C-alpha cells in the first residue's frame, strides 16, 4: 500500500506555514547525528543535499527541488539546484544561529545545550505536524496493508532519531485531516503529484507517458470537449480549422 494523492492533498496545507529549516536542515542534522554541547566537522551543503535529493525532488527531470513549506512566493515553490548550499544554508546560519555551536565560514557544527528551547522559540505557537510531514517525506514508501496512520509518525521518529525531548517540545503528533482513502494500492505517479503541486519550469512529460482522459471546458473555441483515446494508436483527422491543432495544444 502507498499514501494516496488525497492524503497528500490534505497534508500539504499543514506544512505551508512551517519554516523550511524544520523539514530540511533540522532533519539533515538529525541524520548526521551532530553532537550536543560540542561540535564536529561536517559540510552542511552535503548533508542538506542528501535530504533534498531524497525527499524534495518530485520531478526527476528537474534539477532543483520543491518547497512545500513557508515561502514568500506561494505561486512558485520550485527551488534552484543550489538551494541547499545557498538559501537554505543562509537561513540556517542566520535565522537559527542561536541553536548551534558554529562559526560562519567554518565546517564545524553542533547543537547548543539549550537548542530545543531555541527551536521551540522559533516555532512560536506552532509545532511541527508529525503525521503531515511524514506523509510528504514518505509519499513513495510502500506500507503493509495493515499500516496505521500512527506508523507514519513512528517512521519519522525512528528514521531521524528524534529524541523524546525533541518530540515533546517541537512536534504535534495528533492526526487530523486524514481522509478515509489515505492509502492506495498503487504508488502516486510523478504526473499525478505534479498535477497537484504544480509543474517545475521547463517540465515535460517523461518518455512513454500516455494520455488517459481529457476534458476541456470553456477553453478557446470549445465549450465542452471530452476525449478518451484508445489504448494504443490514435489518428486525428479532419478538414482545416476544425480544431486538430487546438486539441494538440491543449494536450501539450
């Protein structure tokens, strides 16, 4: 079983006001197991890149990433390929510097002893929605048929080695806005996900993609057009100015 497109649709609004740090940098540092009260050498751009490549690249042919979190431009959530080593690192070192033992321009990182208190202050009245963050991160994970919503939270906690103190102070483990059809027997395709979140700049369908159904309402000369192609070869014929090119443009 896989998480359904309905569940992703329901979860995304819960992430929209969360600072990207908590879904990206924080998880990268947890994976890297940086120490508390001391620091050790690591390259931030490398650990951030691993998280971005694994969880924030819904379009395989696009070199950048997708940001489901808080952004100044909600109409364009697509990020450049250098986001991890540029904007995300700047957010981490400037906005969240009070949580780290770190000197700018040096590759040494550690948590301050009171880092949880600092991160909680940055969250304000919010907490990180565990279930909805897990839905995004594990959207392509295969789950057993008997999986529960709580399993998504357990996976988040275990994969990123979240401590009891971090969970209590920073995370909201209540489950809300989960449709009955939260699981699906088939994984979500790239096209289905992109039709929900929007397409990246210059995106084109991957080779071998096939149209299954088209419905057009009040587009160009068409008041209503429904087209369901045959499974294999389809031939579109007709005299000039009947709409053959219009149909192809709509398909594109």
